C-alpha cells in the first residue's frame, strides 16, 4: 500500500554501510530499521557509530534497530541506593575488566533464556560476533567474582567516548549492579560522555538512566563517538570510592 513504510532488507554481501537513515526507522515496532545482513565486525562497528544495533530472536533474520526515544545513562548520573552502597563497600567480591568476556556473554545469554525475555536471546551467532569484537579490542566485559566464581557481569561495545551497553547478568544479589557501578566510575575517569542503554526498563531507570530523543542521541554520537577512546584490553586504573 502506498505510504506504508517498507522495511529495508540488507544482503550479507552488501557493504557494511548499507543501512537506511536511522531517523527513518519505523514507529511500530518502535525503531525497527532494517533486516538481514550479517554480524561482521565492519558492519557492527558501522551500525553502532550510527546509533543502530542488532536485536532479534533465534529463528529470525537479523533485525536492526534505532528506537526513539533512546535510553541512556550518563556515567556521572548513576544512582547508587543506600543498600547498594553498603554492598559496594564490602570486601567480599572482586571486580575485573576483560578477564572473562566469553563467560560474561554466555551468562547474559543464559539469563535471557531463563527469563524468556522478549525481543532477543543472545544467540550463538551473536556470541561469536561480539567475542570477535572483543578480540579486536572493541567489546569489553566487567566481571564480578565471589569465592573465585563468576557471579555477575556486564558487556558492551566502546567507540570513542561512548559505551554501548549490551546486557548484564547476576548469579548473586546485586552482582550486575556492582559491575555497572565499577564500569561507570572507570568510564567517568576516562572522560566517557554517555552509556547507551538502548531501551528503557524499570531496572535501568532505578540506576539513573534517562530517555532522550533519537535526534539528541545521534547528535551525541556525532560529537563523541569519533573522539580518541580506549581500545585493546581494558584494565581498571582506579580504585572507586562509593
């Protein structure tokens, strides 16, 4: 029917920059921009630079999104509740950076499957793609350990002074919040300007995320994603105070 927006289809052999203008994404479902393509590093990095991310369920083609509004967390605006602050001040856990990326992404995938989360599971294809981004120095993980076991973490993609958060998991109370708190403190120390949270959730809102327009988010990317950032393997160079 004339006037009905058509979803763009990307072939796997199309160039990495074969995406429509993200400002033309569908309103329903909110932010759906394109389908198809592949999860090659070049395509993923181009997508993130332009505010686009893959999000799809097993058995579907790759779906690419750029929602409006966009959920973001400014690193200095992380809300730490009284109870979380008490947890952070305990000495019964250890936090690392980029020490167990494959384990973190598998933990996130298992959590999504267990929760029957709508919209996406982190499929084996996604796990391989982001592990390759990690190998190339673009994707990073925060790990929380207790008694020598991985109990929580978060992973995402870094570009310039922007961190694109992908997923988090907990096997112990507050473990993912500990990971996020340590990550935001480090990002602040490195002068990162924004953490992309993609879509809103009550959990993220309680931690301080806010909604901004897609136009504002794309403007933030234009200003900050091309800046010099931190690539390669990450390590904490701060001892955060909470």
